[in-house]
C-alpha cells in the first residue's frame, strides 16, 4: 500500500472486497483471496513487481499483493522507484518460499542453487543481511 493509505491493518480478508489490487498476470491468487470480490489489476510479464509500485503511485490500484514469503523485494523495488509504501500483512497462513526454473535449466545448476540457497536461508542469516541493507 502507499504509505499515505489509511488502511494499516487488515483484520479480515473481507476488508479487501472491492479494492483494486495489483497482481501478476496469468497467475491465480491464493485460494483465500480468489473467492473475494477483489478487482484484480494484472501486470504482465517479468516486470510485474516493478509495474505495481508505479500503478500505486499513479493511484490506479490501492494495493499490490506480494506473497508474504518475501516482503523484501516489493519494498526494495518501490524504494528504487521513489514510491513510499508500507507493508500490510494479511491474516493468511504463511506459505513456503519456492523458486521456479525454466524447463531448459540444467539439473546440475538447479541442484547447485538448491544447495547454496539452503546455506543462505539457514536460520535468520539472509533476513539479517536484508535488514542491514535497508
């Protein structure tokens, strides 16, 4: 949400009904949100995460949905664009963080990434690193 938004807390997902919310085109929202009458505003392609802060700044959407497994990227991308945002957590179960790879990615590279990611994300090491970069 924009930092100037009056919505600072969501006690019930029903509070999102009717809001224009940015989301990645071609992807289904989580089932908890899919049933709500949200006005999804899709952003296409690989740039959807940078498009949403611009839509927020232009007041074309009131919020952008990003999976809660990674709250750092949206804040960083908005800050890069000079868009003051605030993160509002939704009352939903936390989801695991997963990566998607191209079908043409070599299995050895995927395995190498998996091993390195396990080390990087172990404990709070990566979160502490990201907090230090703010």
